[in-house]
């Protein structure tokens, strides 16, 4: 099959100078805010400006234009992008030049481009050419309404005319960011080194050169909008930047804003990785073993004990900064000195002073069991037995959790339980190597 080539397209657009300033704020919800200051040459009276470097996935109704030199009268977003099929459909009943391999060129009025190409030659005869015979089509001009790039077209009125700046801002889909953390535990799992990164993904259909980049962390409410722009996806490239303190954090509204302290370029269809903060030496970490039968049952692992690393987001732990939500990957030095991956979890947005909990998986050598030994339907009274066993060669402490609902009373129990919430009680059970302990409690549910 021969390639269908487009030739002799002469495109003329109003030229607008390069951006004097570009700023991009990226949100967690597939959204970016683009702000640009450009220099314009306004004509006196009513004129037209074309802005051709807009993101392909722009939300047109979000565009704002302002200038001290002109007033905005009308705005149009044009996104009917040119391609071979559209050109052929636009040139029905118009003259084109069709080049073939071996037979030379044909000149005629295009009648149909569905399947084979049908045209009327200048002598009035009708000819049909198989699509794979055509190697080149010459179109005299670009038909009205077709453009090569998504374009904003403004009608503006300027009383004096001349050069002046204008600010354009708009929202676009196709941009997002997320935090990535790397935690490396020490040999006793009592301390970790924590490094934070941000990954910025750009599928908006535009490149932002030397932009001032900001990241908005928080749950910003965004309503669903129709995506007017062209959806163009290719394999993203990962770009790693130097791991250095690059972002300045500050509270903003009910969220947190992270500002990159240098200009950077975000290319279309690119994933850019930047260091969020220098490596933090978290000196106080607790390894928590937790047997929660309800949670394990829902996951299909009713006898497993969950392992979680717990630490405070505070200055004493070399942190004390708002941590954006994201994935935490945990590594530990192996017997040969290299790092081994031991689990990963996601954390939510965590303010300073709050607790960070990173679940890494299930303990291999600690087992839990739960049984209902007795059920009295009248009055809904139940006797529950819980067992935990430690097959490790070191002592451990296991939190045993039970969920109770409605109005309840503990009638009898193994001592040491604590009411954590209206629906949760817990025991802290210390186990020596190869030791098993049995907990029981009798509960009455008052219905």
C-alpha cells in the first residue's frame, strides 16, 4: 500500500511572539493551569489575534485573556485539525492533482474519496483510481475551517493600537502529578532514610518551555468537563532531575502549594521526575504487627498478620513538612549488602505532626486464628476465641483488633483490652519465640 502524501500546503497564520513568561500549576486530578504573558502587536480598532500554541486538551470555557491595550470582544476555539481524510472530503467538487506511480499525474475535479478516488477529468470523462495507486495528492490551498494545531482566535478592540502585553490563562486536561517515596530501613527496622520525588505527567498536547512549575497538593473539587481537544498519546519518556532541595512549600487556601525554585521545561508526552525534598533520616520508627481478622477476611487471608512501619511526620524525625499523597516503596539491605524490595503502600496527604503508616505486607512467621465458640441467638450473645502464635526467633508484640457494631457490652474477657473507638477494641499481646497466646471475650449485642 502506497503512502498518501500531502504536498504544497501553504499555511498563513498571524504570528504572535514567544512567551515572555510561562507558569504551570499541576493538580492531582488530571488537570493543569497554564498562565502565559505574551507580547502582541495590536491594530487600532477591531482586529483578530490567533494563539496557536494552546494545549490540545484545553478546557475552552476556562480561558481568560486580559490586556491593558485591548478589550476582548469574542473568543473562538478551533480544533478541526487537518488530516488526509478531511482534506479529501473538503475538496469534493474542487480540482486536485493526483500523482500515481508509473502513470504520471492526473488533474481533475474530485467527486468521491470513499474507497477508490473518483474524479472528472478536464475533458469531462470520469475516472476511478484505486487508493493504493495514488502516491501524492496536490491540494492548491488549505480549505477554510481546517487548521494544523488547536488555535484560540480572539476578536479584540484597541483604541490606540501598537505593541503591548497580554495575559492568557486556561485549564487543560492531561496533566497530573504524584509523589513517590523511597524508604530504606536499617538492620533493626528502627530507623529509615526517606527520599521524596514527584512525577509530573504531561499529555496535554503542548510543551511548556522554561516554565515556572507549581504543584497543588490537596483534594481540589473538579467537575467533569467535556474534553474538546485532540487526544494524542505516545510512550512517555522519564526524565530524572538532580536529587536536591528544589521545591518551596507553603499553605494555600485549604491546600499546600509546592513551587519549583528554578524554571524547567515540561515536554508533551513526557514524565518528568524531580526531587521533592532531600533525604530525611527518620530516627524513630516502630514496626507494628497487627492481626485484624475482619480486614484479613475481606482480603482472603484470615490468618495473616499485617506488618506496618509507623513514624511521626515531625521535625524530630528530620521531617515536619506536609507530605503529599503517593506511593512509598520500602527497601532493606540484604545479606550481600545490596538493597532488597520488601513492600510498598500508598499514603494520603499527611500534614506535619501526623502519623505516617506504611504497610509492607504480611508476616511469614506470625499466625492468627479466630473462632466463634458459642452463639446464643436469643439476645445475640457470642463467645469469641482469638489465637496468635510467634514462630520467629525473637520476641514480638502483636496488636489484636476486633470490630464490634451497634450497642454492645463485654460480659467477660481476657484482661488488657482497650476500647479504641465505638466499634473497635484492641489487645497488645507480647509473645516470646515459639509462643502461642489465647484471648477470649464474651460480647452481648443489644438490639
